[in-house]
């Protein structure tokens, strides 16, 4: 396994050198094509499945009875309907909030333990990223279908939309500053226009992603956190309701997209 991973990475490094001269707009597509048969995210998916099925926590139970919205233990197709309203907690949750909830209620972890390390660091892997990779992969090929039926789902969507358009901070930036026009870039990076349905669909349906620049599978939480930093806003609280609302807005704008993650990105 490790050898295969190294071979992929070596090949990627070579590919990166070549693509540095290619049109930047095509980069992500080049990675996608190149790695059609071998995205390193697959290692994460396998780890995640193991974590899902392994007994853990003070209660020594697995997450296999976790209800991600389609009934206890149903992983297939759960992600394309998230975020959603959960009646047992009377709130809208995204995948990571729900995972935290299951780790607390099923496994008996405290909130602090359940949220201790959401993102991997060099030499220190997170449990959450692989779990997210495993769960999202089980929705591959399905259509994004966030319902937006419950009043609290509608409310979360409206809050997310407001957050997207809200400009503030030292630079008076909002998401809308960088993501509302075609063919914009910062340095060498393309800025997708998230108000354009096609682009919004393509972007949302390809997160989480194995990020070549970071050597890890990164979740939507991580992507939004980076963008909030780009916006010169303070760091958001991990798995906060504000992130869930933003995710709800983005997920709904991707309605109908064929889900294709974990993908691979720069
Ligand atoms: C100052 C500019 C800036 C602001 C403000 C900003 N972003 Fe971004 N965003 C970026 C850059 C740069 C990238 C990375 C593009 C790349 O790597 O190809 C990015 C990428 C993304 C992506 C992933 C795109 C992809 O192709 O996969 C999403 C989703 C996103 N931003 C959402 C948001 C949201 C939501 C907000 C508001 C909370 C926001 N961004 C605010 C600059 C910004």
C-alpha cells in the first residue's frame, strides 16, 4: 500500500512540474484524469471504514448504529442529503456535527474528546477526516438532493446565504468578493464563481478532496476555514452552526450535481 502511495506521489510530482506550465484552469482536471484509478484519498476511505466499525470510547461501541439521516447505520447516500434537520436534537446538522453527536451519544466521548483533532497535522492524523472520506465516498455517483423542507432547514439556508454575501473585516471582504464573477484569479489560483449553478455544482460535488499541497484529505469544514481566513475573518469555531449554515447554502446550490468525491485537488 505504502509503495503504491509513494509511486503515485512521485508520478504526481512529475505531473505537477509539467502542469506548472499548462493553463492553470485545467490543473484540477489534469489531476482528476491522471488519478482516475488511484486517488490517495482511497487510503483514507479504507481507514475511515475501519474507524467506523471499530469499538471505541468509554462505551466501547462502534459508530455502526450512527444515524446520518437515513436511519441507524445507513451510510450509502447519506451525504448527498446533508446538511439536514434531525428531530432527535431538533436542529440542522452537517456531517461533521452529526459525527460528533454520534461519538458522544453512542461512544460516550465528551464534546472536547469528540472534537479534539478535526484536521490532520504532519505526523498526527485526525480520525474525523478519514471518517468523512469513508462516509462521503458512499454517496459517489448519486445526485445532490438536500431537501430544504423543514423550517429549520430553510432557516439555515437563509443564514448561509446571508453569510455568503456578508462583507466585513479589515478588507471588507465577503465570500461574494472572491466567488461571484467568472474567470477571476488570485495569484495563480482560479476562483470559482459560486453563484453560477454549473460551477457551484462542480465545486461542491468534489469536496472533500485529497489536497496535493497538503498531502491529506480535507473536508468542507477545512476548505471553509481556509476561505474564512482568506477573508481576514477570525477563525470559526470547529463544527459551528454558522459553518453548517454556509454548507447548507453551498449544498443546495449544487442541487442535482452527480456527487464525485473524495476528489483530488491542488
Ligand atoms: C480573498 C478571496 C477569497 C474569499 C473572501 C473567499 N475565498 Fe473561497 N477560495 C479562495 C481561493 C484562493 C480558493 C482556492 C482556489 C484553488 O485552489 O483553486 C478558494 C476556494 C474555495 C472553494 C473550493 C473551490 C474548488 O474549486 O474546489 C470553496 C467552496 C470556497 N472557496 C468557498 C468560499 C466561501 C463559502 C467563502 C466565504 C466564507 C469564501 N470562499 C471566501 C479565495 C477566497
